[in-house]
C-alpha cells in the first residue's frame, strides 16, 4: 500500500517535471518566434470590409512566407486578428464597433491596429479610443472623411497614434475636378448636373466639387440629393435630361446607385456619368447592370485595382490578388489594406522594435515604393496622394468599356481613353 | 406628366408590397413582420436558381414563390400558432424570423456559402425595351409593374370576394367566433392566408426587383413601407391599403420634386406618426380596437 | 382508489415555502432562516453585479458597461409593457435623446460629464415623454409601431437638416476618468433603478399602473386620470433610457445617429423575453446574459444575429414565462412527486 | 321638483353606425332617491350609463349634476365630481388581492380632497370598506387574488370600488345579475343602508322582483326610448310596458 502510494507520487512528480519541461520548451519556442499581433477591425459583411480583409490576408501570407518581419535580430511572423465590426450595417450602433476594437486591444492583446472601421462616424469615434489606449493604428480601409485628418491635426500630440493610409476625400475631389477639366478641354462640355447620396459627407464633397468646377468654367445646371438606398431616380434623371447637362456628376456609395445607372441607360440621358459611385467600382457592376452601366466613369481611389504600370509592383499585385482570390481586386481597401502591412513591416524593420513611440517616429518618415506609388505621410498622418508615382501614391479613374474597367486617369496610370455613349454622340 | 406616371408606378409598387401584409392581417390579425424578409428571400432564390442552377426564368420564379408560400405556412405552423392573441409576441417572433432570414442570407463561409453581399444580384427584366408615353420615356419593366400590380390587386379582390376560400377567409376576418361555429377552421385559414401573403411578398419581389438589385438591407425598408401603407390605410382594410399606396406614392414623388429626395423618408415616417396620432384606425379602417370599450 | 395496482399514477405536488414570508412583513423577522431565505437572492444579485468587475478581464469589463445600458433599457421596457401595458419599441429614442443632449451640452458648452449626465437624463426624459404624449391613448400594436417610428424619424430629420454633426456625429467628447468609474456608474445605475422600480410597483402608483393595464375603464370610473399616470410611467422609463444614452455618449466620447439604431430597441426586448416579463429582475439578468453572448458570437459574423433570434423565438414560443419566473418558482417551491 | 333635482338628463341621443342606441332620453333623479331602470336586452340601458358617466360621448343632449353640465367631461372628471358606476362585466384588477383593488379609488384626487389630505393606513381603510360591504376575512387575505373570488364577492368588490370614492351618485349596472337568491338577499339591505346614508342610486336591473323592493321610482326603456316612468306598480300596469316586456321575457315575475 505504502509502496504503491510512493510510486504513485513518484510518477506524479515525474509527470509534473516532464510537463513543466514541455511547457517551458513550448514557451521557449514561442518566444523565439512570437508573432506580432495585428488587430484588424473589419466590417465583414460589407464589400469594403471583405476586400480589405482579402488584401490584408494576402499581404500577411506573403510576408510570413518570406520569413516574417525582422525586429532587431529576430524574424517574427505577423498574426492577423480579424474581427467583425459590423459597421456599415443597418441597426448597429457605433458603440458595438468600438467594443470590437476594444476586444482586439484588451483581449487579443494586439500590438497595433490596421484596417477599419470604414464608416466615418465610427472612424472618427475610434481615434479617441486609440488615443485612450495609446495604441498604434493605421486606417487602411474606407473612412475617407476630411474630418479625419482635421481631427488628428487638431491635437497631434493626443492623436499621434492614428495614421491614415487609405485616401481622403479632399484629394479625390481634386482629382475629380482635374478630370472634369480634362473632359472640358477635350470634348468641349461645360454643363454639369450633380446627383448625390444624401449624407453629410457627400453633401460637403459635392459642394466643394461644385465650387471648384464653377471656378473652372462649368455651369451647374441641376443638383439632386437622394436619400441613401432610394430605388427610383426617374425624377432626378428627368430633370437632368431637361437641363441639357452633358456631364452627370454622381457622388453616391449605396449599392442602389447601380439602379440609377440602369435608369440612366433606359432613359437615354444625354450626360456622361462621372463620379464617386460605390456600386460601379465593383467588378460585378457590368453583370449587375446587364451592361447598361457602360461608359460610366468612376474612381477606384487607388491604383492597382486594374492592371496598370504605375510601379513595377502594381501589375505584380494585381496578378497575385487574382490568383489568391479568383477575382480581380475590387477597389477601395484592396490595395491600401494590402500595402498597410508592408508599411508596417517597413516601419518595424527601420525602428527595430514594436515599441509604439518608436514606430510612430518611423512611420512618420515612411518613404516606401509600393503598389499605388510611393507611400509617404504628411504632418497630419495622412498619406500623400499626387500624380507622380515617385513622390506620392496615385488614384485610379476608370471607365467601363466592354465589361472591363479601363484606367483613364491619372496620366501615369492611364491605359486607355474616354469613350462616349451613342445617344450622347447624336446629341 | 413625369410626376403622374412615376407617381403611379411608385404607388403601385407600394400597393404590391403592402397587399400581402394587409391580406394576412386582414384575415388572421397576424402582423407578419417577416414580410420584408420573404420579399428579399424570393429575390435571392430566383437569382440563385437562374444564375447558379441555370433554370428557366419563369420556372425559377414559380419555384421560389412556392418555397416562399411554404415558408409562410411553416412560420405559422411552427411559431405563430402558439402565440395567437398575443400581439407583442407575434410581432417579436415574426420579426425574429425575418431577421434570421435576412441575416442568414448574408452568412458567409458556411458550407461554401458566400453570402449575398454587395450589388451583384440583379434579376433580369422580362422585356428590355423603352416606350414613350406622353413625352416621358419609360422602360417596359415599369409598365409591367403597373399592369402586374393592378392584376394582383384585382385578382386578390376577386379571390376574396368571389371564391369560396376567399369568402371564408373574409368571414374569419369579420367575426372569428361566428365563422368557427359555421365550421371554418381559423388555423387553416391563417395558414392559407400566411402562405398566400408570403407568395404575394415574393410576387412583389419578382415584379419589382428587376428594376433594381437585390440586397438584404432592402428587407427592412420593404417592411417599413408595407407597415406605412397598412397603417395609413387602416390595418386590415384592403381598399384603404390601395388608397394609402396612392397617397404615399404620390406624396413621396411630389415631396421629392418639391423639396428634394431627402424628405422622402421623413414624409413616409411622418405620415405614419400623424395618422396614428389623429386617426389611429387609418383612412378607411373600421377597427373598433381603439374606440372606447365598455 | 387503488383498484389498479399495476399503474401508479403520480402527479407533481408543489409546496410553497415562501408564501408566509413573502406576504406577512413581520413574520420574516421571526427567524434567521426566514431572513436568510429572503435576503439570499437579493444579495447574490447585488454583490454579483458589484463584484463582477474584479473577476473579469478588461475587455469583458467593457462588455459589462454595454450590458448595463441594455439592462436599463430592458428594465424600462419591462416596466412599461408589463405594468402599464405600453409595448414600447422606441428604446433607441430614449438612448438617442439622452446621448445627443449630453453630447451637445458637453461639446457646445463644455460642461463636465457629471453635470451633463443628470441634466440630459431629466431633460431627455421630458422630451421623450412630450413626444410620446399624444400617442398614449394608443394601445397594443399601434403604440408599438408608433414608438418604433420615432427613432427612424429623428434619424431622417437629422440627416435631412444636417444638424448635430449630421451623419458623422460629434466626437471627442469628455470621457470618464477611468474604467472603474465607467463600470460602477452604470452598475450603480442598474441596481438603483432595479430596486427603485421594484419598490415603485408595490407602492400605490405601481398598483394603479397595474390596474390601468388590467382594466383602464374601472380606473377612470374611480376618478383617476389614466393619461397622467401613463405619462408618469413613460417618464420613468425614459429616465432609465436617457441615463443609458447620456452615459453611453461619455463612455466612448461620441454621439451619432447610430444611437437611434434598431439594436437599442430590439435587444432589450429579447432580454426581457428571455429573463421573464414582469419580473423586472429577469430583464436585467437577460441583458447581462445576452450582451456577452452576442460578443462571444462576434467571430461568427451574421451568425450571431441568427443565433440571437433563435434564442428569442425559442423562449417566446416554448418558455414564454422566461428564466426568472422559472427560477423564482424553483426557489419558492418544493416540488415532489406524489402518488395518487 | 325644482331644487330637488340632483342628476338631470336632457334629450340625450347616441347612435352607433346608424343604429339608435339611446334616443332623446330625458329624466331626473332627486337627492337620496333610488331610480330603477329596466328594459329588455339591447334597449340601451348600458349605453345610457356610459353616456352619463362620460365613457361615451353623446351625439346630442346634456347631462347636469347639481345643475352643472357634465357632458363632454372625461370619465375620471365626472367620477371626481362624485358620479360613479359599476360595470356590468366584472373586470377587477385580477392580479391584486381584494383590498388592494380599492387602493386605486383611495388614491384619487377626490379622496385626497374629501378626506383632507392624509389618509393614513390605506390598506386599513380599504379593509374597513370591504367589511362594511360584507366581505369575510378569508376573502380579502393578501394572497387571495381578486380573480379567484366567487362572483358574489366580485359584484360586491365592484360596488366597494365605487363606494371607496365616497360618491354622491352610484350607478349600478346589473349588480344582481348572475347572483343566487341568497346572495341577493344579503345585497339588498346593503343598498337600503346606502340610501339611508343619503346616497343617490340609479340601478339598472333585470331582476325586477328584488329591484321593486328597493326603488322609489322606476323607468322603462325600449329601443333606446323611454316607455314609462313612475312607481313600480303603476308602471307595470302600463300596457305598452307589459307588451315590450312580456314579448321578450315571458317568465317575468
């Protein structure tokens, strides 16, 4: 009896020691390649989120396949913690989104945050959260509001943790106006009808476009605001036709905008649709409108979503994305989210640590040639857009031609030229 | 002229969306808050059958209408039958069913299911053509909406006023106890009304959806529209629902033309609130529920 | 009786052990056992809530804060539905008005949260009550629908007029000094609200409200204006919701139209159905179960809404009395099988 | 009759969807009087009660209480003035014990006024009223909820709810119906006692024999109109009344 008990104790002790050894062994292995945890808040049920997520997964796979990120002397893999924020969905309060981010920070122990949230309301509210938890954040999907860099710039000391590597509406407006200028020169158009989704952002943006375009010699002959997700645009389009506009400038994100473009074709509105049209960015847009969306000119916000030769990386990225996901990159988010991880890798390797303050300093000095051009941040932590791929990143305006998105602007990315619908030629 | 024609189309869209809801409520006093979800479901089913299974379009429509009416019957048989007479529970349960359908459609990654997200889903138009009426260009699908809508409303009227089943349904609507004494089974009537109502939601979907694209979010909007029509017309009153469709349809088009389309939704919701405050029984409602009971 | 020995019939016999204690106030003080019997559930709840922050990791502490907001809403919903007969689907309206008021006070006038919250709570409740005042004569589904419409209308108006920050809302509001204040403010709020309401429904005003639900005609014939009592009840429920909203706006330092979101109207109902209508404690417990559950399901995308609704339907169809009523019965009664 | 008039109804008319429920009714009740109102089913008796107490708004005509017009006032204001009623369909506050049912009227502004602000122990007052009206102790114990009481008690409870308000006029809508003879025989002295205390009572009734023992005057209604009015014996002699009544209820008296 006694003996057995002693034996039992012995075995127990041995097991314990063994287990301890194993455990410590595991921890040793672990600490050697402890992954860098990158929290990625993403609205998974929205097109933006899905595509941003794809971009990030692709990038992290590439980086890890190449051995990971070099921190000082060790190579550490990236570990992507993707979480569903559910923003851009009806009935979801922003606090839910913020809670998701808190989960990444507090529970998943993320070292930094990359990705969404996409909705402006959430994005703006999240800046305060990052400042509160003193955690680095690179906004790389959506959230284009000009309020973002204004807010970060207003108190850079407090909000230094936030960087925006996706675009800003301010730049897209400039691009749009420059494109309009080009069209005016080339085709002799000068009358414009504006139609927008009714959200604060679209309204503000459209007002700026309007003012700039008027300065440039355009005449704005009509202005329509429709509620987000309305499904009948006949009245506005009828007005547009009557007004004699030659360009229909649209600023709308809701998927229902594709209805507008179909009605545009059905009613044969003699005005070329140009603008910021969420629905028309999608590769599925042609199918969705049964080809009626042809001739629509839309911005994809970032070079690389269509095959072009901005940098050597651009075409390489396009092919890699298509190979990994069996679909071409959509637009917004695909490229910027992909690049964001490379930006991060670059900054970590230059800083030699994942210490937040060191990283912030490194990020501010980023000068990284990538897919869209060369990535640099301005003093408000906002990525610099421009027309020269050597000093800035480029946008991407495409026209739908025969089921393909053909880049027509800016010049450095351009792969084709603008075509006109038959009924507009007649007119 | 523009206003007249597009107002009419808009009104008929309202009527189509609401007719199923009002039929169910009229017959069995069941507020079917899954109405919008069924509408969207039929849209996706049809799309999926046409595009994934390459079915002939009309067949696809018939099958998905069948599924929808079956689902309507199931909702009653499995859930609502236990909740008769508890209006709050009926609302919550049917809304929950609707949420399951709508959010289920957007589920991703289960069994390779991608989820219906984004603007990819469009039903083909029946005829692709454009016609000019009194100087206004209109596409054939909108004409079909107009004619189809009228046909649906008229046939529902004929069905409820001139067929045996329809008459017994109406009898239930008027006096449930008396109808039960005459041997009309109220559960059966409710099942029939729910399956017809669900099929009508589906029918509305296949008529209206080719105008736009199918998104899950539309489900919420459809539900609010149907509610608006039914409340303004008077819950359960068919003539009222048709009248309210026209009032709303034109009110929205006119307010869009006058103040810009931002106010469209304000008009819609505002109308519901005003009607409920000033004449809760609706324009043509004969509900006694709100009169002082003694 | 026992002619057939082959089949022994049994039936469930229930003995209520608490009835004397529960009904005759003084009796409870006669022995420690009885006092213990009465105090245990209450203490468990209070200390459970108050101590929970110490056992949770920080993320779950944040979830706790949100759950508290939903608990307040659920409490208000249950109170209105079960004690007044008003099924109010407009919880989001309470949250929104409380949040916007305190947000505006903080952003425009720069007042500190500890001033804006009480002011927004009361003023928000007054506004909500005034808005709902014309609808009070509506009953059942009509009141449900109209209360459902108000949050929507407000959102549309804010968008249409582009006021209060429009679709982007107002951010960078003052937040609370630390997470302990975050938690204990809302937990304290929930506990105070819960026990105040429980007291209230046994007071005369509570009796009158219940009577209005049972038989409003007889109340009128007793010379009592039911509108004034309903107004008071709505005001009380709105107080809870507006406090939740004002708190929320400072919890994350943000105010936006999504505070009128559907979730604030739906989730409290689910919590109430699950917890047990009319128990007041039930909805609170329901909220503290459902909110974390919803968080735990976050990884499953839309799945969580589906699971959520399945739970809701399951309870409403198969256990309509809810968790709390079952628990209460188990606690108060011995059940045993008895041969007949 | 002049200054004796307490409650006066002048030419009151109400129709529901084209059907005349009450047609041009006029009558008076003097202070301390018991007026019986009888008539076949559907003759508009309950509607008349609803019209007087404000639950239904009349199409035309007026009601005066102590020479003050009360038509158009909401029910609770009329009750506040002292005109209360029982309900034909018993709907007590189900989930409450009997004495808690009386807490509602005891909280009314009228009681606060007449009893001079503080009421003290409301439960005690309620139990006093119940005992006065013939409740046994085991019927008002706290754990016996109102919906489990037998019909006789429910009727008493209805009446108690009125009396708790210290009314000046009580309108009883069929408080005898559905009760057994013995139950009625305990109720009758109760009503006599109320009259002694100076209460003005209007009784709508089907049980004519018991009613006639109580009332000073009786009024007969048929198809919403007044057929006859007077002391019971006289009225029953009236040919039209016998026709109206015997035509429908052969087993009368």
